[in-house]
């Protein structure tokens, strides 16, 4: 696999993660970075790595952060990812996982409560440049400093009371 193929695989992993979240989150691409892998002496190895980012623009309330992290963790485990680190900080939780093919993926909550995903490839055969992601975000690109604000309201994810139905299961219609 070369760096471009790795970047495409990274994009697919992020899209699979997003597609496993209901209701859907509003998102956009963050900056993509590719760099050379070096040996212990700081010399190039003929390989490189690619980092992709997705920023979540849906405002996820503090009350819903645990729900969302749980949905992501279950999805990653169901796809054979190994959870390698969990930061259970109340305000800025994060989780890191490794895929069976050695990609490193993380989800983190920033200082303002904004969710973001980052994925890095293992060192792969070097290519001359890597194209930007070709997946289409579900929000317009914003010409603002990275990261843009999470300012899109969602009736479920932005809710400040944890009541209501689970995002992964329909609510019951009986009782009351």
C-alpha cells in the first residue's frame, strides 16, 4: 500500500465511523498532512505517513458526550479495532484505537466541547504528494481558522437533558 492508498483507506475508516452514528453528525474535513517516516538516525526510509482529520460541527452537549463516545467505541470494537487509550476527563474526553491494519484513529473533545476525529496511517510506500479527501462533507467548507466552531444544533446531540430515546434504537411508542 502506498501513501495515497493509505489516505483513501483512512478516509473510508472515518466515513464508516460517521455512518455508524445516528442521528447523523454535521461535519467537515480538517487539514490533511503527509510526512516522511524517518529511521532512528533521522534519515528518510522511503516511506511516509498521512494524517486525516474530520471536525464535527454539530454541537454535542456535555450531557450527550458519553452517549456519542459509547456509540463510537461500540462501532470500532465491532469492526475489530483495539481500544488503546481512553481519557475519561469530564470536560475533554478522548479515545484512541488501532485498526487491524495498523491505522491509528482517535476521537477527542476539545476545550470548547467540539468533537474531532484524527486518523494516521502506518508508514507506507512514499508517493509524490497525496490528494485531499474526495468524500463530500455534509456542511459547506468554512473559510475560518481551524477548527471551525461547532454551532449546528441537533435536537438529540445538542440536548442538555439526557432523557429521550437512544440514538441507536427507536423509542417505544407505548406507555406514558
